[in-house]
C-alpha cells in the first residue's frame, strides 16, 4: 500500500511503525512540519492503565520506551500547604521529545521515510496514495477544512492553562491547588527526567481575567506563577518552551473518514490532559486502524469502516471520562471553598465516576477512612 501520513506525533508515527512491521513492502512517508529535534511542551504522563495497552499489544515498543520513563506509585494532592499522599495510582512519564526520538529512530529503521520541515497545506501535495492519514493534531486543517464531511464539533472550554517546565524534580505526580486573592491556581506537576518536571498551570476563566494575564508579558506571567507557587518550587525557576495560555478544545467527529482520508489522534478527538491519556489514545487509534485494515486485507473502505467499529466503544468511554474530569477543574474554586481538604481530595479521586467508594478504599484505605468519618453515609451505600 502507498500510505501518506500528515504529522509525526505519537499517533502518526505509531501507525507507520505498525503498518511497516506488518508488511515491509508498504510505501510509507510521514510529513512533519517541525524540525527533528523541536517539539512543544515538556513531559507527558501516562496512568498505569494507559501503559498497559502498550505492554499487552507491543512489547518491543514498550521496551524501547521504558528506559526513557520515570515511574512512581502514588500521587499527591496539595491543598495550599497541606499535602495528601494518595496511594494506588501508578503513573509513568517521559519527555515528549525523548518519546518522539525513540519513535523516529524506530520507524526509520523499519524503512519509513519522515520528511521533516515539510508543511502539508493541501491534500494534492502528498500526491496519489491508497490511504492518507491526517495525524496532524488538535488543530488539524485537514479536519477543519472538511468539517462538513467529518461532522466535527469543537467545544472550547473556559479554563486557561499554560504548559511550563521546571528544574525542580518532584517526588510524585502532584496536583497543587493554591488559593490566591484572584482565585485558585492549580499546578499539575511531575518529574519526567531525573532533573526536569512538567509544570502545567491551570486557572478558571475569572481568575485569569482578575489576574490580568491577557495583557501580561510572558516574563511577567512566569514571575506571577513563580510567586503563586513559591513554596512548591523551592527557588527553582519556571521554564518556558513557547508556553502561552490556551483553552482546551473538546473535539469530536461523527465521521472519521471521507474517500481515502482518515483522522487519528488529537485530530480525531481530544482528551483533557488531566486524565493523562491523549498520547495513549492516539497510539490506540493507530493500533485499531492497522488492525482494521489487516482484517479487511487492506481494502481501504472496508478497513476504515472496521477501524471505527473496533475503536469507537473503548475510545468513547475515555473521551467521556476526560470531559467529566475537565469540568471538575472548571469548578475547583467553588469546590475548594465548600469542602474540607479531605473531601476535596476524595472529590478529585471520584470525579470521573469511574472510581467509587469501594475503589477508593482499595487504592487508599486511609483516605477512605478519613472520608467515612466525615460522611458515614458512604459506608451504608458501599456495603
Ligand atoms: C498542555 C497539554 C498537556 C498534555 N499532557 C499530556 C500528558 O500528560 N499525557 C498524555 O498522554 N498526553 C498529554 N497531552 C496530549 C498529547 O500531547 C496529545 O494527545 C498527543 O500528542 C496527540 O498525539 P497526535 O499524534 O495525535 O498529535 P500531536 O502530538 O499534536 O502531533 C501532530 C504533529 O503534526 C504536525 N503537523 C501539524 N500540522 C501539520 C502540517 N500541516 N504538515 C505537517 N505536519 C503537521 C505537528 O507539528 C505535530 O508534530 C497534553 C496536551 C496538552 C495540550
């Protein structure tokens, strides 16, 4: 097959790797507008469950990525200066650039050509192909220019977030919530190399307006965030990498392909970073697309149909959970005001509805016990 892939993110690269492994004769080119060693952001985090899929499906890739990974068993929720370690939530993280570099080297060894610094602006530019895969991220023009065909819906969420890094190496994945006179600031932070951490700051829209971020320079924005999180950063600086305030687009498409053009990864659907699953979902799309094609002997139309049948049910569950999770952050100011810190931690743990009291008990008996003291009624309902 002649396969052209737009976008060398995790979804596009992983699809290239799977197809080439199935059949070395496939002619596969990946187009990437960025430089080989340039990427946005710092580290990405996977929940334990998020990595299980890779271990089960592709042990070789799992082993290639493993040396790049930092792993820890617990997470910490910090409510101002009070820290609550929560056990039973395993996480793994790695630098986005490190992960992509492993994937670049791997697919090139398999014989896939990656054309860096090549921006694709029209489908004609990739020439004749059996299959064109649009894996060009949340802001995919392939999707936007064909919204009527893909039946796209984009729901811009009101919270603002900015993806920073810091040289402070945190011990666990931590969510720090700090009350300020402008509102609550939340930092999602975790180590992804022995001496670097991601430090993503999120605020509600009103907080963002009250703090005056719209008119603030990038340097002053960093200084502002460093002051808010001074007790957490221990004198380490916040580092920028093209970091700017954004809103999260909740994206869904009712059609996944037209003709021989298919969407995968963030171009197909987004999943809020708070559930640590965007990269995993993109790679799982790749697995399902490769499987769908293979089951239909590379008949493109039948394969694309099968891709959707295989992929939609499990993906929909995570998409829905991610959307519930992001709405929890949109209420964090109110939740902090009306809840005791223990209730707040419990609310965080159970926010997507996928973790019930029995599961909290299994993961962290101490948290469950502390919550039962405040809410004995949960005992009756969980018996
Ligand atoms: C702030 C933030 C934090 C996140 N944190 C996490 C996390 O902790 N864990 C996690 O798993 N996920 C996280 N994600 C999500 C994760 O980054 C994405 O879900 C994942 O990268 C999607 O992979 P993808 O391959 O679909 O797209 P992308 O990774 O976005 O890759 C798309 C590629 O296409 C290229 N491209 C775009 N347009 C063109 C064009 N016209 N021509 C050529 N190339 C093009 C881009 O340069 C890019 O390299 C986060 C996302 C954000 C925004």
